[in-house]
């Protein structure tokens, strides 16, 4: 049957790279492709206790429909623990629980974007956000970055040239894909610019708590006095992605739009998982768990970067992320990382080619490496294999 | 902060009725408003065992990211157990797991609808579907129903007058809100018409297995030879809504569009709940559980209808549903059920006024009653209170 589909569907094609990366799921492949946490660190024993408690004490409620806004005690914990840690004063009425922060991205597109509206974002930016926004057919204006994140003068230029832009999308901490961090000073400047142009900031912050050097940075939202920042958070990197629990933190008026959209999109997030997360965080200190994760990921990061220094040819440069899950490799101009991936897959090692992180195309001489999901042994072996391919080019 | 939002947001307003119905959540209210299962029937003990098993045997996978398509063994169970029961030959490659079937509705809108496209639906139709589709700014053509569901001659008229309509949306079994059922003969005719006009059918079937008289009816999709029917299913009514597990069953080509859209919308449905559902259905027979539910709901339906016959004034008519969760009350023309709700809330009894189930407005002299969620005692007491208000008008 040939169906007549909505026009937006022509922008949403199955990516060839996604197909290629399905190969990366085979067990013999050392994959630096995904953005997955280390499963050996999941608090499985604790989850067994928590789940038992949820079903015993509140089974009828945990298996029933719940409110669209989310389970109130969890919203309170998110406001008082997570948001406070990143410098934000919020309460549960500022929190909507979403099915992962990917859903927060989709809702952002739905709330703000008409066809041909402008999204201002980092160059490169998160592939999943680009795809979520593309469903609403916007145009992207990419703002160049340096080692301190989005270059503020370039952002101001983009804003003054596109004063009707609908929002600035940014991942300030250990950005996906580059691993770069927006300096604190630039965070303040970004809020000032957003206010000057009356254009909201969508702060996507999945990695902020995974900082390996120093304390958690104040979020952009922590500098927001007038409700111009919508903050997207998630437990996928600090707890368990399989539970699909993220959140939106925003002023009540704009949050009410997210709630209406959620009602139509999936009614509510999983009742049982929300209660499990809440009971976990009432009975254990998530910060302790995060410290355990950080220790392991820091080691993996150090080992990966050290091995890259030894094994990669000198004309390949890469970033030194202070946190998060990724480093970003730049090859000499003219090389195509997607083609190199095909060779690497034959050597049983995988990464994500960088081109898809640029919404307007180009820049195929980059790729992204994840260091959280593979063991130290596999990191060394995988980087050696990669280095061998790169040196052979 | 005043934000410039997408145009679609002007269609998506917080409904006054939803605000009113928040009152219905107070414990002193006997609420026939929601569409919630009876929580005392949830298989809590079994879920304790199942959850323990999932975490013990496959904890790392249950807490990790999983494939967008869903957990393969669950997809297989859905195809081989649920779809087969409604007469459909499908395998796991025809199944996408969604976060409730509400998400299937949202995706349907996203895949098919451009602004001002036409949706053909029953008059009245499911409020949640209307709201999900409205995010994509379509127009609705309502097809009148009789006791056997959508009137086929009226459907043909709607199709011939709107040959560019994007899809026919229907809830064939114990429809929400009317409780009416599309006759088997009309199901066949509907498929023929869909093929004649090359317009797909979206078959939303949350209640089909909750039939209180006779066997499960063959679904519309069971008559589909050419992939013109997209079937939306869910475990929310037959198992546990809090797990948010629904599915789309469709031919692979159109299903691939739903998968792409899901990737951008929320990456995947909760890994842990998918595995819990699968392990439950491998270890217990869901049909046994459904039989237990049916026995209770049938009694509640009978009791509600019997009490309505005694307590309601003669100028109020209502449907006799053969299954599902709802009966539909028609008041004399000129009465406004939304106004009557305000009076009823003072008497601590609630329902959903019917107007919102008509996408093009009007018809305020109807309301919907749910009989699954309240105990027999409360059903009798609540209907008495309702009857008292109705007789006083």
C-alpha cells in the first residue's frame, strides 16, 4: 500500500549510519558508538529492594494511571536534589516528568516550532535533538564553538541576523558530541543575550553531574531571573536509562504548555518507574552512586585519551572533555569518517561519524567516541585498532 | 516571559473540563469519569515475582537502553498471542512497542497529517485521539453511528466527499465514549471502502478483549489483505496501565515510519517494563487474568445499567455496551452535561460531559459513564445521586 504521508516525513529518513551502527551491536565489536552508561554499575541489588517495596506498599497506585505532570514526590526530589545541585531554585510545580529527556526535546519542537522557524544551536549539536526538531520542519543556524563552547560573539551575530529565531538550543556541559563545556562567564552572557532578543534558551543538561574535575558547574538556568531558560534533565546517565525518566524544569506558564503536549503525546510517564526512582532516592543517596560512576568513567576517559595520544597519527586532533561521555576527533579535511567507519567495522571497532551532528551538513572529517560503555581492556584494544586504520589512510 | 509559540499551540488549550475533573480525584467523590481499570485486580503478587526475576536474570539489560522497536520477545508475544486472538496473522516484525497506545495516536498524527488535512472519525470519537491529532492541525469529518457503529453509507459519503482524507480513525469494539460496537459485516465493508479510496484505517482497539458476551470479535485488521489497516493495541486495560505499554501492528513499510518517529520522540519504551510484561506473559496466561477482569466488569456493567434503569428519568437514554468500560447517556436536547457536572460535583459524583468527544463541537446533551473503576456499592450509590440530579432538572 502506498500511503500519502505528511510532508514532514520526507525530512525523517532512516539514516544510513543508523543502519551501519546496527552492526556495532554485535558482541565481537568494540563499540565506541553509543552513549550508553556502563551496565555493570547499575544499582541492581538496590533496585530489587526498591521494586519490592513499591509493589508491596503502593502496588495499586504503581500499576495504575497517574497524573500527566508526574509522581509528585519524584518531582519534589528532582527540584530539591538535582536542580538545587546545579544552582536552580525550583519546586515541584516547576517540574514535569518526561519519558527520558528525548521527549523533552520533542515537546520543545512541538511547542515552539512552525515550519521554517529558526533554531539556533551549537555547531555541531546533538543528533537526537536535531532529529526531534526536524519533525517540525525548522531551519537551523549553527553557531561555531571554541574550547569554551558556543562563541558568544557568534551567538550574538546569529541572534541579530535572526531576531525571529524561536529558541537557542545548547548542551552546556561536556557537550554531545564534542565534550566541550560552555564557560560560566558565557552562561551569564547567554542569558543576557536571550533576554535582549527575547528568545528562550533550551538548556539540555544530561551530563552536568558527571564532572571529573571539580564541582558541578552552575547551570545556565541558575542565572535565569525571568524564566527565559527551559531546562531538560534526565536520570539516564546518572541512574538507569532503561527506566526512561527525564524532566523539564521551567517557569509554570511555559511548563503548562509542556504538560498539555504530554497529555496528547503519551498521557504520562510510567507510574511504576517513577515510584521506583523516588523510593530509590529517598533510601539511597544518588550522589554516592554518581561518585562511583564518575570514578570509573574518569579512569576510562584518561585511558582512552592516553591511548589515543599514543596510537592516533599526529594529524588527528581530539578534545579533552572535563566530564560526560564523549571525545570528538577531527581528521584532516577531505577525509570522510563515514567511509572510515566501514573499514573500522571490518576491524570490529565502531564510532559515530560526525557529519550527522551538523544539521546543515558538511564536516564529514569528524567522529565521536564514547568512553563510558567499554571496559578498560576493550578501550585500549579498540583504540589500537582505530589507530591502525587511521595511520593506514 | 512571553514566548512566541508554534501556531498549533493555539488549538491545544487546557480544557476546562479537565480542570473540573481534577476535583473528581478527591476521595469523597464517586467518579465515573476516568477510564481506569479496577486496581484491586492488578496482579501485584505476580508482578513481585516477575520483577525479581527480571532484575536477577537480566538486570543489566532491563536498566539499559534498548532498541527503538521494542524488546523482541515481547513483540513476538504480542504478535502471537494478542494479534492472533483478534484474527490477525502477524509476526514480531509487524510490531512496534509504544509508550501506551496514546503514543500510537500521536505518531499517527505526525506521520499522516499536514495542517488542514482531513481525518474521518466516528461521531463522537475518543477525546484523547482528537487531542493527539489536533497537535497536527487537521480538520475532522464526523461520521454518524447507529447501534452497529459507524454507518457505512455515511462513511462512503464522507469518503467520496473527501477523497484526499488522510485516514479513517475508528474504535470498533465497545467504542470510547459510546460503548457501541462495529458489526463484523461493517468491518469487512470498511476495509473494502478504504481500499476503494486508498485511505488507510487506523484501528484503535484497547477494549476488544474485554467482551462480556461471546468471543472476541475479528478485528478490522483481520480482514486486511493489503496492509491498509494500522492497528493500535495496549495492555493498559487488560494488564496494567502504569507500565505504559502499547503497540502498533502494521505492515513493515508503514511500521518503519512509526519506528523513525519513535526514535525522535522518546528513543524507546521503558526497558524494564517491557521485560516485566514479557516475563509475566511467559509465566502466566494473560487470558486467565482477562477472564477474571471480565467477570468483575460484567457484574459492574449489569449493576450500573440496572440501577440507571431504575434511577434515571425516562427522557434519558443510554447504551448497552457488550464489553469495554463505558456507557453513553443522552439527555433531552437543550440540556448541557457540562453544567450538570457542576451540580453533580456538589453531590460528590462525577462523569465526563460528552461535548469534548465531538471534534467539531456541539452535542452537549451527552455524557460518558465508566463502570470498571468503582466498587458495586459505589456504583449503586453514585447512580442514585446522579439520578436524583437528573430527575431534578
